[in-house]
C-alpha cells in the first residue's frame, strides 16, 4: 500500500531569498501543504514542508463528520473501502 507520511522535506538552500520564496509559492499554488520557517538567533534558517491537511486534522474532520471515511483514506494515499 502506498502511504503518505508526514515527514518534513529537507533541502539545502543556497539562495535563501529565491529558494524559500519558491517553496512558499509552490505550497500556496498547490494548496496541499504547509510551510514552517524558523529563523534562529544565530542567523540560521530552517524551512520545513509538510502535507496539508495533516493526518491529525483529517482525523478530526472525519470524527466531526466533515469528510467521509473514504475521503479520509484517499487523502492519506490509501485505497477507498468498498461498500
């Protein structure tokens, strides 16, 4: 089974202004991931990209009836259940 995992994607950024902006633009255009940016006091930058909505958000959506069980499975990259 193919299963999407909620692991960050690490990329070495050589041109921070261009690369970070590109990651944000891609995420906004695709509307299927979130970007977290951390700027440390010593001047370092960490950028993480995660699938969105994440598994916890999908579980909450399913529990509150906003999506069906098959929608939940499909968004996680799993096959829908047959009735």
